[in-house]
């Protein structure tokens, strides 16, 4: 368990026990390969825009609103609640979130991570992610549509992957979503709309890469439904930014980037 200081109360995060299951990146300048995913998915999924964890005894609660009475839509820093973080897993993705505003925000943050992960580029992993994240009805539709996007040989070739979604020998494919914050847009007992702001790392790490790992920023807004005793995604849309001003900082070498990606696991999120 780790705590990160912010302007408000500390954010509670829980390190995963294994590497992220293989989270749904805009910056300045040229459009990145991740943006190509966004464009393709917009057409295929017919949503406004598209590119972005934990279960335990405290999950699956029955509270219908925020534990501390804050108004829906009011932005607040993530704060520890005293409720035990969820520890359950569904296809390697945190599950069993509380039926509260905070539970919905935790679910959305973790689903952003899963839908933006490198696993979405591998058929079997993608199907597991879709079945774990989406409502049963939405999963049936999304599975086929996403297969068309992520299995397109020409698209995979443009971002440097083979037809199975694998990186060339000696290179590491990076697709990782890093949530910065979340907020409730609307909340009812069985539905919630949650916005997640995050940065995205995307590209190939390795000597000679023509698509080096770059950072982009997005906000995804998830429409969640309470289904099978958990929050699930019914739909979501995405927009670019807000992106901070880039700092004049030396880019890591291919070796350092590869070692960082392979050596630092992602986070799962609980409130």
C-alpha cells in the first residue's frame, strides 16, 4: 500500500500482485499512433469519441450515495475511507467495487487502466478484458467491434506490431494508462457517469524504434451500470487533454525506458 501526497487528503493506491493485464493517449505536435486507435474506434464503436481496482470484504456495499454527503459532481481529492480495499479479481482486473460514488470512481479508474493496456492488442487478453469490464449486453457487441480495430493488420503494422499484436524481437510495446484523478458527473443507485483524467504512455521501446514511447493526456467519461453485483461499463467517450505544459527534460534512452516499463508495475485504485 502506498500513499501519495496531494493538495488534499492522501490518495490510497494498491500495487498489483502481477503485471497489469494486458487500461483506453494527445500531446502537442504530430498525432501519435494511439490517436489512430481513437479515430478507428470512433467509427467502429459509434460513440462520441474513443481512443482509458480492487475487491474485498468492503466491496459490494449497499450505500446509495457518497459516504460523507458531498454533492454529486463536486470535485474532491481522493481520500482514504477506512473501508478495506477490494482484493477480488476478474480476468486479472480489480472487481467487487462498492455500490457508492467512491466505488464507481474506483471502478472507472481501474477500467480506464485495463482498456488502455497492451492486452487490448492481443485477442485472448482483449476478450477477457472486455468480458470483465463491460456489462454482458455491451460486451457481446464490443467484442466483435474491437476485434476489427485491434486486429487490423495494416493498423498493427503502422504502430510496429505483427499480426498477433507482438512487438519485434528486442523491443517492448508500451501501452499504459495512468489515472491522475476522477470525478462523479452523475450518480443514481444503478447508474453512474464518471470522468477519469489520465496520461497515457504509448509506443515501442528499443533501439531503432520508429514509434518511440510518448506521453499523451486524455479524459474518458464512463457510463457505468450496476450489473452482477459490480459496476460495469455500458459505454464511454473520450476527449484529448487537458494536457500540461511539457517540461524541458531529457528523454530516456531506449534501454532505460524498457527497464522502467518492465520493472515498475502499474497501480490498482481503491478509495
